[in-house]
C-alpha cells in the first residue's frame, strides 16, 4: 500500500495506540495536518494555544495514563516553543513523543524560513532525537521513537520530519519490530551479580534496626505499586516518598510517612536522618530531597534500586546498587525477607510526628475573614472527598498540596517536579482530562503560574472540558517572596504581582467562576464548581505572606529544618527556627 | 605552560574508556554534548573508523581526579547510538598517541642533534625546511612528553597530538 509520509505518521500513531495528540499546525507540518483531516475519526487532535502547553499536556497525559503522550508542532518557533515542555518531561522521566515539521531536506542548513536546528537544541533535553530526511526511514524511526520513549527509564523523544518526507509516497508496511543496535532499555547485568546483590540487600534488611524506604516514581513506571505494597507490609518498614512518588502507596497507609525533603514534614526527615538503613527505590536523591549531601543520612547503609545505572552512586553512594526494574526486584526481595515490625523505631517516629501535628497551621484558631492557602487545599480535599485528580502548578500551593491533601492512588497528583515548570497546572489538567475523562480533574495554580498559561482557557472552552480551576491568589510570586523574606532580608524584588480579575477573565472565555475570601466562601465555591457541569474557575484570595514550613533551607541538613511557627505570621507568630 | 601540562599528564589520574558507536551523523556531537552537560572533564577524545564501516571507535581519556569514570561510562551507555563502552584502564592495554612536532632550527648545525634525538626515541624526521624540522613521534603519551621536553630547548614552533588511542591485549 502506497502512503505519503504524512499518512505514515498517523498510521504509526494509531498502531502505537495513540488516540490523542496535542499540537499546533504551521508551514512545515502542513502535510501532516492535511492528512489528519482523514484520520479525525481515529485520532483526537487538541489544538492548544501555545506549543509549550502541547508538550506539557502530552507529559501529563502520560502521567495520567501510562501511555506515551504525543505532541506536534511546526518547525522553527513551533519547535522551539516545545523546549520547556520537553525539558519538563526529561527531568521527570515522562514518555513523550514530539513530532516536529522541518523545512524540506534540500533546504536544511540554508537558514530557510522557519528553519531551526531543533535536533541540536533538544539534544540535552530529550532521551533521544531523530531527523528524518528519507521517507524510507520514517516508519521505522517513528516506531523506534515510541519504543525508546516508553522503555527503560521513560523520557521524551523528538522526531523532526522534513516537509518533503511528509509529501513523498512509499510502500508502507507496519513496523512490527524495533532493533536498536546501541540501545538497551536497562543496562545488562550478569544474572549472578543481580542475585548476589539481592542477597546482600536481604542481609542488610535483616540486620537493620531503624530502616526506612524512600519511594520514587520508578515504582509507578514499573507498574509495581502492588508488589511495593506487599513488600512494605511484609517488611514492616516505614516509607517516605519523593514528590513524584506520592501515591505509589496510599497516603493513608499506616506505614506511609508521606513526602520527604525540603518541605516534607519534619518527622519524615528526622526519620531519614535517624535511619540505619535506607532502601531507595526508583528515586534519584535529588538535592531537594537530600539537603546537604555531606551530612545526609550519615549513619545509614544504602540500598539503591533504579532502572537507570547512571543514578547509582551519582549523588549518594550505595552499599548495594541494583540496576533493574522494580517489577523484577520487589517480588524476589519480598519472598526473601521475614515478616517483621519495628515497634520501637515506629514509636520514635510517632513521637516526632506528634510534635509536628501540634504545629499544624490548621490547628490554629483563625479569624473568620481570613483565608489561608493551606485551608484552600484542605477544603478542596474535604469537599471532594479526596478522590479527584489534581494537577498543580509550581510553588507554595504545590507544597501545600503535598502537605494538606491525602493522595490515595499513584496517578492522582500530577505535578512538575524536577524542572519546576510554572504554567504546568492548566495544560496538565487538559492532558489529564483527555487521558482520564471519567476523573474529576482539578487544576490548582498560583496567580503567577496561572498567568503563564491563561491562553489555554480557550482550549478548555473550545473542547468544553470539565476541568475545575483553582487559583490561589496571594498577589505575590509566593515561593520566591518566601525565599526573599527568609534569605534576602525581606528585600522583595519583583515578586509583587498585579493580576486581572480572574473571574471576569474566565467569563470572557465563557467559563463561569466565583471568588472566595473566607473559609466559608471557599467551601461553597468548591461545591458550586462541582455542581456545575463543565469548566469552572475559582479565585481564592488568600493571606499574602503565609510561608511554607517546615523547610530545609538550601545547604542545610535534614535535621536542621525550620519548623512551622506556632501560629501564622499574619497573626503575629514568629518563626520557630530551633532544630528539633 | 607546555611543561606544566606535561607534568599534569604525568600524574596517573586518567581513565581510558573505549566506546564503540554507530557511525552516523551527529554521534560525536551527542558524546561531546553529554560531556559538557554533565560537567565531565576529559583530556582527549580520539575517533576513527573500525573494521566495521558502520561502527566508529572512540577513545576517551577522563581526568579521574575531577570526574567519576564509572558515571561517564554509565551515561555513555545511555546514549542510543553507543553500542558498547569499556573502561580499559585496569586491563592489559596497548595505548598509543601520535604527535607531529615542528622544531625551530636557527643554526644548520643543530639539524644533526635533532635527528639524533629523534632516532633515540625511534621517531622520524618527516620534514626539513630552511629554518625548521618536523618530527613524527608515536608511542605512549609519556614518550611523546619526553621528546617534547627535550626538543623544547631548541624552540618548538608547533605541536599536534592525536590524543590517546587504546586497545586491550589478547583475543576479544
């Protein structure tokens, strides 16, 4: 069967199981969009308002479904606009295939109209990328792109396709196998060495008295959450999660201590600092997790399991490093160990935890006319029953989301971790809603981040997407302001932020909305949003200078956290900087 | 400055990685980009064809005092176009470098001396001009360094070195 290159693109997507593509047309990708006209019954193309949001939506689609997210853009500015989204997918290991149009192959290198070297530009922010100048290589290359994106440690792959390749025709047979000479999804290990290392890990677990598991999203990517739960319950070892690992074990599980790191609860970091064994699974010891590496968990032996060999010994030296999928490690490790419980260790953690709760901002009596951002998060949690899918932006509200919302499943919180991409929430909600249409999807953003993705309100309106949008407005770039308060002597530099009337703005897009200034109004607003079928926007006007605590300030150790004040600064509470 | 560099090299803090890579456009760029992005310090990188025209071979010399060679190896493995990587530092290995050295000859009588030095190192004179000579030296880097330091007295006009190439001894 003779097909054009443009048709081969869509045929391959269908063969790979893609049903949704986020994109934006333009000159060099025109043939592909022309062919799409005949594939509209099989492929849903979502016209975003900026290519960056196509990449972010595709990333979120992957996180929500586990299926490769696909985005598409034209050459030049279309392709360069994808860059932030691809970097986001790279740092958070999201399987994304980006397809870009390129100028015709005879023009490559001539500075033709809308030509840019997107291969060179995206080299360090993709798992791999391809330039296709020959139609005979197109089908194979696209199949390879999907395979690379989803296998091993997932990541973004960009395929840059010259315009003439899209226009030419060739005999097409679907690609059924991919053989990449240099690519191994997992670095091959000798069978014996894996068995030896498992035995060593088992022995370390056996002799530990104060062990802790650090769980990352590698567990989710391996689809090993059930194996993980079995391991946790048999081992009796408490679990701390990374930001992206939230939900790999339900946060109401008695052994789940919840999130570690810079804004983790103090008792979680105290437990890590006090542990004699760290079992790190599918996580990479990011600096936001470890604080000062020199003092990090210095009394602990370390077992590190990751699918990416380059993560072992990168930041924290491992006593036992296992390069494997957790799907292959957890079951044998679980059968190797004894069922145990660590009563005195758990009692110690529990004592630390009690101390944390006495500092909780929600325990404080607040004036009726005041609304704190943490209350907004807790209100959404309470009113919705905590089952909704939440896509956050980046900053203070994101950290409060981790603190005041109990996530029960692995794909419930979709958030930008490694790159910390402002503007993520709204395109992520679009991606998640297309991926999981049955879910109630909330986008929660600050006033700063939301203003980076306002154009996507048009996409929401056009697609009539039932997304609830919560803007936590403190009239500041809150997290930057917090750092300026704590580390730059309150010299607030370019963080004071004017915003439009978000409710009126939504109305201009035909999206109803409401503003909430008190806890009572907040509750009612969330109820109204849920009662409305279709998109709805709530602007929460919150106290301006609430800080996220606890906090490990940069360069500090896990046990040198700045704790929550007994009451918020707005009520005259000072900071409690005593490390306990 | 030249002598400083030679002394630095005499310090045995290097690791030698041999990478077989697909002979495709842009692969050198990917390897170089990885080194820059991860802030890996490299002394030299030599690339050339192999017995298989679809495969190129890279010899990468790492400054092991600043860079963890195992991490470089694992990161190279992750590149899709890299077929195989081996750290040959602790294996019986033949390591060679080729250098061309242009020496100033301001006095015709010195030609004989320079020729003698070249002979002592089993090196060759490959060009003689009115006021200069070119010597070709092949061998381990320390040998190239020795020739350089001796010829330095005559005035070195130009040097080009290929960087280390390496091959493990014995059958594959």
